[in-house]
C-alpha cells in the first residue's frame, strides 16, 4: 500500500498522476547541439518490475525516419542530496489550499520555528516533506495550535485571530538514492519512488505557491501578461511546472498556462460588465440603474449575476481593515427595500450604510450581495481584490478570447517560458536548496533528438496512390477507394428561413453534391430530390418521417439519405435529426450549416461526401500495407480497437459516464463500427469491456465473411488503443483491459481464438511536453515541427513509451500524443509500433488530414460525445443542464439513464454513422 499521507491527498508524478518523460543521456539531449538519435541504452535490470511493458534496451527505441533536433520545454534537474522525511498533516476539513498554506507557514515561521529548521515543503493538503527529522512526541506525532489573523490583510487589534488545530504524524523516511537507482533502471516504479518524486515536486512548487495565485500545478503572474477580455474576466499568463524522471536524469517540464480571474475593481462595474457582454446584452455604456429593482429589472438578471460572482471575495469599504468576505448570493431588490433589526430598530440597508459612510449611497435602489454570515452589502461599496481565480467553466461567448490568449506559436511559447523562468526563482528557493536540488536554466531548454517518419502512402480508387505532405492531401482528381452503392432516393429538409435559403441555394446544394459525387466515383440516381422546408420548433422526428413518407409514396422506395440544412445555432435540431436517423428510423443523415453550404466550392462538397460515403458503407481510402506495419497482411489478420470514456461536467451530480468502443471490421483496418454503453458517473474503467469487445469481434467476423468472402476470418492480432487514462490508473486499466479482452476472445470462439495476440496501448494528450524544431528548415508552414515527429528518448526510465506528433500544425503549438504500451503479446519493436500508430492516424474517414491520435480512438471520442443523441429529445432531454438529479440516488439515476438509452438501429450497428462529432460540426458540416 502507498504511504498513508500520499493516499489521503498526495499528488505524485509518474504513476501518481503527472505524465512521465525525460531526455536521453549524452550530448544529444543536453544544451543546444548534438546529432543522431542518442547513445545506446542499457535495458532495465531483470529484477525491476513495471506496470506496463519493460523497455527492451536499444530495441525499445526507434531508428526509422529523418533525424532532427528539437527543443523541449524542459530544464535538466539534479537529484536531491538530502534525506527526506515525510509527515501526514491533519488540518480542519474543507479549508482551501491557500488557507492551509498560510497555516503551515505560520506554524513553521512563528509558532515553532525551533522545530522547523529548515522549513518543510507543504502541498497544501496532507503532505509535509522536511530534510531534517522533526522533534515530535514519543509516538512520532504532535498537535499544534496555530493562530491566523482573520483579516487576510491589514490588522484589526480588536478582533482575535482564529486558532487552527494542526496535527503532524511521521510517515516515512525517503532515501534519495532510490531515485538515482530508478532513473538508472535499477529500481521499480513503486510507491517509494512515486512518493520521492512527489516530495521533489512539492519543494519545487512551494515558493511560487506562497507568492502567486495558483491551482494544482500552475501559478499565475500578472507581470508576465494580463488581458481584460470583458464580461468581468481578466486573463493572466501563468506557468505549469512538474519534475519528471527519464533515463539517467530528472528534468522540470515548464509550460505556459492561462488563469481566468475575476476582474479587479468595483464589484458594481464587474456586474455591469457581466450584463453588457452577455449574448443579447445591451450595447455601449450602461447605467448602474440597470441593476435597480425600481427600474423594471428582469428576473433573470440577479440569477445571472449570482451564478457568476458566487464565491468571489470582496473587500467592503466600511470595514476599513482589508478583510475579505465571500459573496454568497445576490438579492432581488435594492438596498432601500432590504430591512433588518439594528439594536432594536428596523432600518434599511441603505440607511445603515448612509450612517457608516457619512454620505448617501449613490445607487440605493441597486441590488446588494450577501457576504460572510448573512451580511447584506450594496454592490457599490464592494471592491474585488486582484488575483482571484475563477473556478468555473469558461462562458461560451468568451471561449474565443481565452483561446486567442492561450494559443502561441512554438517560438513565442518558448520565449514566454524562458522569460517566465525568472519568476520560478529556483536558485533562491529555500525549499529547493534544502533538498539539495538544482535546476539548470542558464543554457535554455533542453534539446533532444527526434525523428520524422515517412507518411504512409494512401490508396484511392483506380489504383491511385497519394503521399501526404505536412500531414495533409486533397481530393482533386481522386476517386474513392470503395464508393458506396448508388444513392437511389434522397430528400432535402431545410430548417433555415426560406428567405435566407432560397431556391438558388437549394439548386447549388444539389448541383454541388451530384457533381462532386461523380468526380469521386459516387452516384446519385436522381438530381431532383424531394425538398421540404420545416420549422425547427416542431417535432423534428415526425417532420423527417413525413418527408421520408413523401418519397416512398412517390417512388415506392424509402430514401437512403436525408440531407438536412440547419440554421445558425441549430444544435437542438441537430440532436433530433441524429436521434431520428441513428436510432429511430435507421437511415443515414447528413447535416449542413446553411451559412457554410451556400455558395460552397468543390472542396467543401468533397469533404461532405467523404462523410456520406462511409455512412452508406463505402471506404474512402486505405493505407499502403507495406508502410503500415503489415496491418493488411492476411497471414496476420488484425483487429484494431479504440475505447474512450466521457464524464459529466464538473458540478453535474447524479449523472452517468458514457463509454464507447470502436472496432475495425475489414482487412485494411479502414472501416469501423461502434458500440457504446452507460455506466456509473466519473468511473474511468469501462464496466462492460468484455461485452463490447465481443460485439466488435462479432462485427469483424460477420463483415469479413459476408463482404470480403473470407471463410475463416479469425484475427491473429488485436491492437487496442485506450484514451483518457492517467498514469495513476494504469494498473486498474490493465487488470480490466487486455486480460478481460483475451478472456472475451476465448469466450467468443470457445478457444479457437486463444492464440490471438493482444497489444494494449494507452494514448494520452493531457501532458505538457512541447517540441520546437531547432532548424527553421525542419518546421512546417505553421512554424511547428512536421507531422510524423516521434520522440522516444524522452520517456519513462524503464517502460516502453514514445511521443508522436502525427498531425500537421494549424494554430499555436502542436501537441504530440503520448503512447504508453501496457501489454504486448505481439512483441512490436519501437519502429513497428510507431509506424503502425502513425499509419492509423491517416485513416480518419472524414478528413484529408492526418489526425492527432489513431482513428479508432478518435472515433471512440466522437461516439462518446454523441451519447446524448441516444435519448429521445422529444421527452424532455435527460441530459439538459436544467435537469435536476439527486447525487444521493446514484443507483436509481443510473438505472433510469440505462433504461432510456436507445439501442442503435440495425443501420447504425453496421455503419460509420459517427463520422463527425457535434462539437466539430460547428466549423463545417456534420
């Protein structure tokens, strides 16, 4: 078992939750020079135990591809020299981390400085790490009374400080030698190693956490950059940092971060900004009387403001001591109508503050806020101190502003990181010094070797081969590898206003689809489909069914395709269309946004037809088998699967998680089918893994028998990609993943498939490593390292992993995906698995670009995101934000969600109905 304090609150690196990584030994990975792919690496010792697959010396590193040098947002760190003593900290429950830090800082500096010399590093929760053993009680524990001023700034001699009871208990002593053994491949990544890395990270973060606003692993510095984006929000530039192990060294990963803060200044001004900048809000300068209860205040305004400012700290003008009070709620009437008993006399809030201020309120009819314990205060006497992090979702209308602030090209990103290093204060931190650590920043970020893999050739119709360039290609002059059958009957249903989508737009839509279909090898039998205009406020399912009946009455056959034109903001209509097509009726539907398809060019229609083709059973392209690690080798018939889980939004209680598994069904691993389930909320392990794998295998066998005419389509290999798993969950996933998969294979075929070899890989993008090509000639047009960059000399010290940047750059700095191999019966070399993974990033059917993760994982993500379309939207929308669910009735809630989770139609069970996600359709078509 892990040390008690680490279990209760510690956040470690590596297996404790931070992505692993590092740089290889030698001149190739230090400073700014070097060539080659790194020196030979000795395999981990035989006694070293791993959770995933153990790296096999030099065979665990790839050699294929063109070698380039890349800068990494990381700085080499020396190992701690001091012995570390670990203590469990017990403070009053439910205190914010910043308050806990203030308590422990006071304990060490004022209450018991003779015990804490030098001072220990504290994580703000349960763990204290010291480099001297504390002189505590005989049982290794001791309690302390720690007085903390209640003013949070300023002084108030008339108010006694609040006393907090703190208890420290000795847990363990950590010898830093085990870290040296770990990075040299002589020590397993066990609980001791995890706790040692956690301790170093706590020391690393202690100084900035005391001096700047912070969250878990980032802190924010207004001097670095600050921007007001309106709506009561200002953005601060920040830095993320994490100490991580690699082969024979440690390094600190430093990345830029964005902090969303409440705008400083008068609370009244902040509230007015919220109203003015909200969608549909008033324009120009607005009068504070807009928030007056005597001037026709709309009922939703107080609720809108309360949702935004609840939890913010304010300083009340009349308090005079800088004390911060927390906003609890917003009143519905002004200060002149709110009364309370003051020394036996009834008076209004306005009258009270007139006396305290010695002047009348400027806006007595404006709303008040409730702060602290039932104190009502007018908005105009409250000030918002700077540096308060908004722990809420980004308002939808501010997403673009936040993305614009956060998105930086590689050169600028690395410049900001180097500029921000001065605020990390590594050399001056008493905590880092006491640990005996050092961070090498003088020569700038580390440089490591990377390799650019050759892209796979893609096969289209008429035996045409295409070689992607910078992660993209186009459809000009190409025919689909396997077009769907003739589209006999189809129908167009328009939900846009007929005055905005006139007959000329309809004619352009029909001509664009039909003409480009001919170019791609597809065929529409009729050029005059049934056309229907409908109102999206009606019953969309019934409207679509009626449109289909019109086709049947005229042609005596039902339509095989519904083309639906959506207005701007037609998300609800979209959900209804997909529920009708995928679950109710079992027919392909293609939604288009009216603004995008009006006057669209041939490339747009080609992209739309890529989706239509796979929805109707076609295959757009296949990767060249010779460059895909023999994915299509009949002697090694391969099934590729991808799985993902999506969880409810923060604060959404009583709601489930949705799981999806997508599986290839053809020899070339280009056609996929999906199965999905509902399970307990926020549970990362897929509960129905066995049943979902069996479903995928049955689809594979059925398709290859019926379509590819293979008599005995028994797969020899199963390659399983899993998304969204943190490293701390690898053990759980491996227990429920590859081994249950093998069991499912045996159960399905009564032992006939027991020889099928399984490879299980976790693909993650939630890491902070970024790469910047040193040579400008090695960059693509966006300034990023090219598509196909693989870096495997910066991984786990003993386990098989690598970073692959498979996509071409667009905006900002491209993020690679981190591949961790947890199980590998197929004994892939690094080159083979890297080539296979890169190849699968090119078979995403709806795009002529390589994507950032293998297509089956991408598809699984889309199926999860579309889970709400399983529920009948005409029955109230179980997943709407307004739906009230009890977190205390989780079992009954889950049963209800499972009961109403519609089974996919026979069409959806056999076709790629999921060729785009609702989120991504906002930029194009869906």
